[in-house]
């Protein structure tokens, strides 16, 4: 694709949230008008930081971030801010503009059609499913018609149809798009370049090509670097052995040893920093509470069709060791069912008294963002033991420093790992998992799937990630879209 002038330029940008822990060091790259670019890198490498530097939410410590004069920017966030959840659709979209928009309702209707969502404009945001909220977040950015569209994990919570619709739209979007995502197939469909952030060197490398080609190129380069270093290390060791032999000799032999030392220094300077792979969490096991009675009983479900609630009769008894996979289109009530079970707000879908429930809520709204990560884990334990807590936390890359932080300051991925660490300490009798791979680094997902598959308690799960679901055995699939309902 032909692109125009440079619309974004980073010139030797350095940034860190504190002086001792740099995120970027002298990062330089440029993005041209109408380009579709992926931002990739390890957890904590600074992908979201790049977006915030572009919008001006953050400022570089050194260097410059240059945006084409007059270019407008809009960001589709990962989650709707908590303070906006009680907004109506109309109120929410009105915040996208600094001036009064007299045809706001028409604009909202038009942009919702773009993201394949039909919604009453007076409906509150917290009444929408996670997938519907993901579409609202995208629509919020699109209604501004930005020259630069920034997307942070836009496929989270979207079903297959939603991802296909979004992919098609982005392929046709006539302006610049920068996207952060762990969905390789989604990225490969429309991006044509990659900005690769390295957590170890704090630099940004720019590549041209579709996503999968670039990933292969990076892997091949790392392998070349590894092999080159292996050859250099062997050569260095050979020379060191000769130095040790010749150094104790006299005359010419001692001069030869000095020359070999110089050659060793040159070889060591030629060594390249091989970037180790992103660290994955270690294998873990979620102990299950011993519970002989039925874990949960569901006789009726609340289902949403055409934005109206309906009831569907079912006859389900969930026992220890039983796994149920819940499926259906965005907005039909999957998350509502899981939330109802977890909170006990519906007598027709109830967990037996005494059962400990481990609940992974896709928006983490069941976590207390004001508490520290340490206290969140501590309260999950029957008998809090500091050593046990810290050992489990370290399995999930939750360091001592992170445990001191409030939950609200953690990244979305760290909040997800915190939930799994809590399950290990809690020993639940019932796991309720609502999109448990959202925000999770793809390297962790096979480890999480293995732990869930080995879990011996009862489980009910919602996920739109086929590769993840395929790694877990289920006793029953509950398709809410096929159930007969009554008003």
C-alpha cells in the first residue's frame, strides 16, 4: 500500500516511570499516513506506554514525539473506565466531543452500525456484556473520525463474528491504525508493519511485512544471534586457555599471551545481547475443596434477546469434577449467568451453601482496586502464611514490589495472574471463569489451560478463544442461543 507523509515520529525518546527502571531508551521510529501497524513486545515492555506518549498523556524524559500538525487521535481502550459504567450510551458518546453535537443520536446510531451493535441510547453501560462493551469502546474512538486510531487489545471479549467484522472494517479504514493485540490471526489479516519493543534493551525495532512474517524474522534473527554468540564464546574460551598456558612462559610466549588478551576483548565486544524469550509462568495446580453435595443447581436462566430479558427453563445439577462450557452470541447473557452464580442473586441459579467460589470476572470488577495485591491474596487464605503467599505469587511473576502495589495500579495482565494466584491459595470448590485469557500473555495460556484441565472441582467457563477451549475437557456445552424462552 502506498502511504503518504510521516504522521508519527519518535526521535531518540527515553521514558521511565521512575529513574531506576527505564521503559524506553533512545527509541526512534516513524509511521506514515494510512499505515496499519502492530505494536508487539513482552509484558511490561511499554506497548501501552507508546500509545500514551502518542496521545500526550505521557511526556518523554528525553527526545521528541512528533505528530503531524492538525492530526487527530482517538484511542479504543481495553476497558470502559469504572466511573463511566453508569453512563447511558448517549451520555458516554457525548464525552467524545468538546462541543455540543446537535445530531449526536444519528452519529451514535451510524457508528454502532459500523461495529455491528444495536443498542438503546438510554441504556446504561454496565448493562452490556463484555463483548458489547468492547464494541462500544471501538465505536467511541471511531465516532471521532480520527486520523490516528489507537487500539489496545480490541478483540478481547469479541465473539468470532465480532472479530471478523472488526477485521474487515480495519482493512478498509482509510487512515492510520496502531494496534496492540495478542491475536496473531487477527493481526496478520490487516497489519503491514511491526514496531517491536524489547523489554531488555528498552529499544524499538521497526519491521515491514505482515505479522507472521515479522514474527518469523525476529525468531530467525534471535537464532542467528544465539549461534554467533556460541561461536564467539568457544573462540574466547580457546584463547583464554592459550593465554593461561603462554602467560607463564617467557619472552615471545608472554607477548603472544598479551596479543591473545587483546583478541579476547575484541571478541567480547562483538558479542550481541540475545534477547531471552518473555518469561512464562511456571506450571501450577489449583487445589479443589472437598464437597460431597451438589455444587450448584440451575433450574432457570435469564437470557437477553432484542435487549429484553427472557427466562429459559433448564435442569442442571453441577457436581464435583463436572465442567460446563457456556456459549452463545455477545449480549445473550453468558456473563450474567456466571455473575448470578458467583453473587447468589438468583434463586433459580444457586451455589450450595458452604462451597468456596473462585470467580474470574472478565472486567476484574470483583477485585478491590484499593487493596494491595498482597492483601488480596492474603484474604483468600484460611490460615494466612507469608511464605506460602509469596511463593505462590512468585509463580505468577508477582514480585515483592508488585505485591505492595494496589490492585488498581496493576496492568490488566497482572490482574489476571493475581486471580489465578488467588485460586491456588483459596482452594475453591467451584471455578467460575469468564473469559480467563483476556489480557493474558499468549505464553501463559497453555500453562493456564493445563492447570484448569487438571482442576478436580466443578467448573463453568465462558471463552471465545477456540485454541484455549480445545485444551480443556468439558462434560456439557450449554448454548444459550438455542434455548427456548418465555417473557
